[in-house]
């Protein structure tokens, strides 16, 4: 997957996080019934196969450019995720 697609996926994920009415879960990826953590919600909206009790998903990390299970962005010299989030919220 190229970086442009990863950025597109990350932007959509962050945008949806800010507007979702779904229940928020904690400590695991989650599901619609029990709620999602932010990474689980990303799996859900991007149709990534995942196991709900897990705390992370390597497949999701890859499609949005995260380098570890804690959600650290692999910005490749681009803007940090927090800056990107603020930009998205303003536009």
C-alpha cells in the first residue's frame, strides 16, 4: 500500500472518530455491541478483519501508517498525527 492511500485511510479514520455515535470501549478492539477502542473502530470502518478481544491489529496499523500497537504514527517526515487531526477538524 502506498503512503497516499495510508494518509487517505488515516484522515477518514480520524474524521469518523470525531463524529461517531457508537459506544466507546476500552482495553480491546471491541465490537458494535460492547463498544470499540479507537483502533477497533478503525478496523470496523475500514473492513479490516480483527479479533475483538485483541488490543491491536497489525493489519489496521499498516493501512493507516501506524508503526506500533500504541498508535504511534509513522509520519515518514510528514506532520505528526496531532497536527493532522487539527487540520482535518478545521477543514
